[in-house]
C-alpha cells in the first residue's frame, strides 16, 4: 500500500522524521479506551453541537514556552514532505482504502500544531496537535486510524531506501475528556531506536493530541487539556 507522507503517517511527526530522514510525517497509533460521550441537558435532551473552532482560534490554544516552563524551546515547523511512504505488514491499514487511506477524510481542515525540544535529555521532543470538528467526525476519523494501527503490534514503514520497524503497545489513557487513546510507539532502524508516547483526548469538538518522549507527554498533557478546554 503506497501512502503519501501527509496521510495516516502524519499524526505525530516525530520519530520516523529522525530515523528515516523525511521532511515531515510519522506514525500514530493507539486504541480507544472509552466510548463517545454526548453532552446531555438536565432535561435529558442531547445538547446542541458546538461550532467548530477555526485554525486561528486553535493556534491560540496551543501550549507555548510560558506554559511549559524553563528548558523548552519551540521548534519551527518544517514544510510537508512529498515523498511516498509504504506501510508493510499491517493489513488493517491497507483495508482502510479510499479517502481514509489517502488521508483526505482525516485531514481535518481546522487544525494547529506546535513542536518543542527540551534541554533536559536526549529523548527530548514534544509535539501538540489540536483539531476541531463535530464530535462524531473527530471520533470516527481518529478512531479508524488508531483502531487499524493498534491491530498491528509490529509493522514496517518504508521511505525511499529506509525501512523503519514500528512496534505498538497500548497504554492506559488518563480518564479525562470524553474519549481517550494512548500508546507507546517504538521505532527502530539501522541500530537506532526511539520511543514515543502518544495520547489523544477528545473534549467536545476539540481533539488534543500530545506526542513525544513519554515523560514529557505525561508531564504536559493536562496543561494542554486545560488550555484547550478554556475555549469550550
């Protein structure tokens, strides 16, 4: 299955970048840890759907250095890559097909992203992505990809002459927001190994996705949620 680098492999944009030398794009994996929650009024009727936030509004909700504290430096966003990427050894991903496989149904138009490095260690990357759409669309879009990837404990990502072996391990997600996903990803190639934690939380019509060194994700996830939730 041939995938463009800005498709289902673009959610975390961390480890495969470093290991495969691509311009932008990585793998995301997880498994749903809870079922969708629909807000309900006291009278028992479903609450009206919230309006989606614009990309500009989402950008204002991203973490910045003042939120993270000392030692964090924001890294500039790299331009999207145009290299083809092949996923090998994960039939569930190959079965996605159509718009899902090409990424068009998951490229939510309302989105914002920030990436940071931390001076406290070699495994020091942290990225936050925010998406906004209806709760149903966010849940379905991200859930389809996460379900497919978590069904494959190992698979390979081929970029040019580089083959990266990806291992996935579901981890407990914190009981926050309306839906939660969390996973550890291990990337290996050419004797190099990198571990990335990725946790996604949906709060209403906003999806918060935090990826990076496991300790940094755990330390900053609630900060990201608190800042995003302030707009809801």
